[in-house]
C-alpha cells in the first residue's frame, strides 16, 4: 500500500476523532450551561416569564411568579401576554405587544398587578429581547415591591402629619443650615406680624 495514502488515512482518522471530541465537548458545555440557567430560573427570587417574541405566547414561568400570583404553571403556558388580565397595563391588545417587540426593552417602575385571589401587588417589570438558537425570546423579570411601596406611602403620610403638626403649634419652629440661613420657618412666625420669612434669609 502507498505510504502516502496510509498517512492521509491516518490523518483523516485523527481529524475525525478530534472533531467528534470537540463536538462532544461543545454538547457537554451546552448541557452544563442549560442546567445552570435552569437552576437560576427555578431558584430566582424574582418572577420570570419567557415569551415567544413572534407570537407573544408564554413558553415558561418560574416557581416564584407562580407562588406570587397564585396561577398554576398550566394557566400561564400558551397564553398570550394580553390574554392575561393581570398584565393588561402592559399589553391590552396585540398592538401593545408589537410595541413591546419593537422597543426590545421596557421598564415599568411601579406596575399594579392583582393576584388570582384579588390581592393587590406592586411590581417592577423589566422586559428584554434576546436570541437563543436563532429564535427571538422575550424575558420578563417581575420584582415584588409591595412592601417598599407601603413603606414609601407610610413615610409620606408621616411627613405630612409632622408638617401639619408643626404648622399648627402656637410658637415658632425653624430650621437653619450650617451657614445660619433659614431653610424652614413654621406659620407661627405670623404671630410676629410677618406673613412669612423668606427661606435663605440669615438668622443673624
């Protein structure tokens, strides 16, 4: 047998083995990546919805969102975003969804949702568009900010009560900055015959 042909056959076999090895490594790396993503998806402490970007149909939902809203996995799957009443503020119809597709990134700082049993939930909603295996996917991340919103409302109410109390006291309450300039003076200043005292005026 021609030694050159033997050498070529040997190199061909070697290349074939090398290609199979690389293909196997790539498949294992892909599997590991998918496993890692799935673990993150399942354990995430924010709600996650995956949508088919072409049809708007929900393809997956993570356990956190299921628990948050009280709907089953099957109640989400196959539905379009605008078919689920709790997301009507985002996409009330197909036209709304087309806007979501075109902008590729949408963020709602404070979106009101309603759980299945009627409980009100405030959420932060962020959607991103990306490609997976030549297919466009929309991922919606939904963070429950209900407690934060309650705290913000309580703080505003407390500040308003404090302001009303200060303004109705029978004496003057004022605040000055480090330079001795007034930054707040209560309505008690009217007892001295002043309609008001300009903020920024010097105490001295």
